[in-house]
């Protein structure tokens, strides 16, 4: 089982395929392989994909808390993972929380990132996001299918602690202004594709436009009628869009 220890946490990751390396960062409460189950096979046909579970999730080590600076901590560890496990510049794809961590990696360690794909990302956690997160409580009223998936991915009863700790961490970040990666945006110089659904209940489309305005040369593609998980809702269109973008970057 491929693992790497970073900042005292054991990170589990999967590695598949051959070609230019592509690191894929999942969102909150997901895991790499469950989040991107519709992307793993097609993306691995032309790229070497590295798909980690963040600490606290899946097969990585548990997480005692989500500190106020947990996004920055995770970005440092992702950079270390790329340097240690891959050893060369990568395409970096981040969804949701992963899409907030990826710009921090690209700005702080530009030598490690060839391109960015940011899906349903935001630089600042706002009231809309917090209302959606707070609506997860009480946990026993979550849809049964989601509770079953959380138990399957993270274990029972740990998934309950994970959710409570994550909600508490988000409250902490929000109380400190909510800004996660705004300062990093102006420093980004790599090719960047932004993907957003115009019906995203967690991260409003205004965040996609803000990222597009701040990241020089970025492309923004809006999926009409799609919500937060475009990669699951519009699989074929999303996969084709990302693979075409990566092919253009790979071609130089």
C-alpha cells in the first residue's frame, strides 16, 4: 500500500497510468478514489495519476482537528508529496477544498506545478458556504445514502467525528475572515482551467468569476444546470474538457 509520512501524518495515495504526472486533490469528506471514480481510468490512459487521501480521510491517518491554518498546512504537505513521490513538475487538479489548496501549492512552489485545474473552487469561505456546511447538522438527519458512503469511506463511528471536526474547522477559518488563498492568486503564472456549475449550492458562481479575474490568463468554463460536483454530474463533458486542456499544455 503506497504511503508517505508528511508532517507526522501518514498519507495514503494511489498511482496509476503512464505519462505526464497528474496529481488529483479531493474535496471535503471525500477520498481520492471515491471522489474521482469516473476520472481515474480515462485520466490514467494518457497520464500518470497520483491520487492521495488528505489526512483524516479514507486510508490516511486520522486527524485530531482542522486548525485555522489547515489549508496552508495541507498545501505544504502536498508540495512535499509532489517532490518526494513524483520528483518532477505536475498537472495539479483540485476539487472544492482541493481547489483551494492547489493554488497555494502553485504559488508557493511554482517549480512543482505545470498547470492547474480548479473545480468548484473559492479563495474565500463566505456565508453561503457556511450555511451549507452548518446544514449538515444534526448528523443523524443526513440522507441515509450519504451516511452509508461516509461510513464506507472513513469508518464507523469515526466519520461522525470527522464531520464534527471539519465543521468546527470551517467555523474557525470563517471567524478569522474566511480568506484561504486570495494572496496566492496574483502570483500564479501556470496555465489554469477553472470549472464551475452555475447551480452550485456550496460555492456560488461569483467565486469562479473572481478567480478568473485574478488568475492571469485563466480559462473559465461554466456548466449550465450543474451543481457542486461537475465531474460526477457531467462526466463525459467534464473529462473531455480537462483532457483537452491537459493535452494543450502537454503539447507546449
